[in-house]
C-alpha cells in the first residue's frame, strides 16, 4: 500500500494558526443597471475589485427582473474567463444564484482584478434594475498547488 502526501500534509508541513497569512475576504457589490447596459451581448458591468492572491470560496449573485421578455442571461467572471464564477444565470426574472462554478473555486488571482458581470445573451425587452451580491474568498499569496509525493 502506498501513502501519498503533500508538503502541507507531511508531519513537518505548515500549520495555519492565529495571525497566519491567510485572510478571509468578503466583497459586497450593488450596481444599478440601465437598459443601455443590457442591450448587447458581451456588454460588461464592473462589480468589484479582488486583491492579488484572492481565491474565491463562494458567491451570492442577485438580479432584479431586467427583461420583460425572455432573453437576458448573465455571466460573472473576469477578463481572462467571462464565466469563471457564474455561467448563464437568468436576468429575465428576479433571482439569486449561490453556485460558484468549479473552475472558479480557489482560482488564484495573481494580480488585483476587476470582477465583472457580462451580458451572455442580451435582453429582449430590457428593464432597468439592480445587480447585487457578495463574493467570498481567502487571500494567501503563498498558496500554490502542492504536488503529491510518497510519504
């Protein structure tokens, strides 16, 4: 039987305790959205900045009803991946998503980065509304993937 471990799980691995460098960060956002901001696919709405070393652990994304028809879909992400955090969430009816995509979980931002909502599918009949939510994560500039080694 083989036993595998990482540099963090070996007996001499680092232990995080009080005062350690990992910090939980909670970033709220509220943005008023006009009809001009949702009438074209790929339009972008800036939500909030995340610091260097930020790794998402959760998101709550809420929209008011911004399409009196059936078209509007939102993505939430960054310039590198428009739907890194949320993909194709309906803005047609008021609603809330609390599902962070697997590709966004613990994705490490290596620089200060603007998180944006992207219009995936434009509103058919746009209505002004509000985007609001909270992005949660940890900040640890030293965190990296640790390879497995035989213990």
